C-alpha cells in the first residue's frame, strides 16, 4: 500500500510538470503571436516596431516609430524656424541700345546721294564725322539768299548754335534767321553753315554728319541713290550705356523692383557687370508668357553689343517667414501634410498651407509654429504607417468638411481647440476661428451645405422586402 501511494504521487508530479510546461509554452506562443494584450502594431514583415497611438489626446493617425527603426529607415528631423529668406532669380537677357541714345538721320528733302565714305553697319564713328554727301536743288536758292544777307552787313550775325542773336526789331536779322532755319530743315548741319558763312561760297555737296559718337546700327545709302523726303539714311547708337531686357515669369517679375541691383554675366566668358533695374514693362510675351524687365548699365569699353545674350541674376531678400524643406511636405491632391514629432518617437500628421516656393525651401503660412520639430526625410514610411493606423482604428471617415472654408478637418482636433458650433441639434467643425465666426454671424448661409461634421448614424434595420414586377419577395 505504501508503495502504491508513492507511485501515485510520482505520477501526479510528472503530470503536473507536464501541464505546467505546456501552459508556459502556450503563453509564450500567444505572446509572440500578438494574442496577449500588447500595443497594437503595424509595420513590415521584418519586425513589428511601429506602434499605433492609443492615446486619445493625440490626433488621429499619430504613430510611434522606435529609435531603432528611425535609424534603419533614415528618419531625420529638423526644427521649424522663422527666418528671412534670400535666394537668386536667374533669367536670360538680351542687350539692347538705350533708346534715348539712338540717333536717326532722316532726309529733309528729295535728293541724290553723291558720295559715301568708309563706314558701314557696326562701324564706330565720332561726333561730326562725315558719313556721306548728297545734293538737292532746293539748297542753291537758300544758300544764295543766306550769303546775300550775310554780305549786306559787316557785323558777324552768325553766332554759336547757328542762331541769329540780334534784336527782333531788325528786319535783316529776322530774314537771316528764316534762311538758317530753312537750311537746317533741309538737312544742312550747323558746322557746314558756319563754313559757308566764312567762305561766302555756294556748295553743291551737303554733308551728312554723325550727331554723336556711336556705332552705325543701320545704313540705307549708296552712291547715286535717289531718296525721298523722310527716308532714313543712318541709325547711330551710343553704347556707352545700354539696356538689358530680361524675361521673367509674372510671379518672379513682382520681386524685381526699380533700383534693385543685379549681376550680368556673359555665357562662357569670365566677364560680369553690375546693372540696375529701371522698369518692369507691362507687356506680356504671348509666346513665352513672360514679362520684360529693363536694366541699365554702363558699357564704357563697348564690350556689350546689341542683341548679345547674357545671364542675369536678381538677388531677392524676403521678409522673415516660416520655411521648411520641400521634402518634408507630402502632397496628396489638395492636401499638404507634414509629420510633427511629439516626443518619445510619436509623429503627428499635420495639414499645412504653403506660400512661395524657391529651390528646396517652401513657406508655411498655416499649420506650424516656430520651434516645432518635423520629419524631413523618411516621412513616406511614417505616412504609410499613419494610414495603416487609421485603417486599423476605423478612423478613415472621421475627417469632415468645414462648412465655411471647405477644408477637411478632424472633429477630435477641432473640438479640442474649441472650433465647433451647434445648430438645430447638429454639430459643425471649423478649420480656424475666422471660419467659425463667419458661421456664427450667418449660420443660415452655411448650415445647408453637405459633408458636415457628424454624419447621421445609420441604424440597423431589418431587410425590406424586394419589390419586382408582378410579385413581392417575402
């Protein structure tokens, strides 16, 4: 009997040990498979270390990325700061002569070109240099009358400027001035009139002189050529100071202000010049959809010639604004989202509004505050985990439309901020305090809009009989 009891106790101990080991192994298996109470996780097959936020105080879609996984996928963060932006607007420009320094030599009468001298298009000519000579029958009579009046008085009536300076009461002076004006209108220069006054000789050659030092940019004369009154002989441009006409898109042209300094360089050459913006022309080029910006600069060595292409750089300094890297913003349709780090590995999705963008910098006009830290790389992983968390929590349909601004907002987030209002038993949520105030001032204007905050519950009901032609299914 004693041996029988000992055998029973031994068997009981063996069975207890067996069941205890089985229970322990089962608990370990359940824990590993996620069947025991653990934080709900999502992620890839190589490790479930991205945790869905279960804290109701955080906005929907907030996820936790462990430091190890952040390092593995390359998640980097940066602090949002308010600073003055400075960047360069680059454009292509074309050299053009200053219109105020372009001289057009036009025929004052009909005639013939007698001679042309050593000049052609592109030649640099000096002031009062002879360009060509011409003949017109109208000059002979005017010269004879002019010389006759000069010979009738010993006084030297012809003074500087080719003008008569005697008293208006003297008839001879008035007549002399009339013939001086007649010779000028026909095309005789002041210099040649002085020569005629000195020699008292009639000439059959009237010289076309350069009115200023510059380059010939147009030449329309040849020996023996007949011309009509009003025909253009030459165009001469003084290139000591030139224009640069740069093409800018309208959004960039607004930053080019008169008086702004710009840098001008020649492609492929180690030459640079400093120009000043003088005007933004109002004409829009229909082909390129650009505006012309006019700059002026000194060109003493005449290195810049008309129609040369140059590169223009406009330094633009913007007022202080919140800016983030463009890679930090995820765009999906009309929504732009960044992920704000909330500490302890938590990242909150935040909808933002943007302003100007240049290069890799984007202005944030709404949605972020200075000093917040956001994800600037690896945010595609965070976004996918955030969407999985919303799907796992059944919260994808919690975003509703602001009846005033039309923005989609989170009811929980707006309720926490006090941006909600009730009307006739229905709750409305708003994107900003301004939208809420507009609603409260005129609720009847917005209350009838669809897609409001709390969709009416769909009560479960028994299936209704289906009616068809001729019979009712019961």
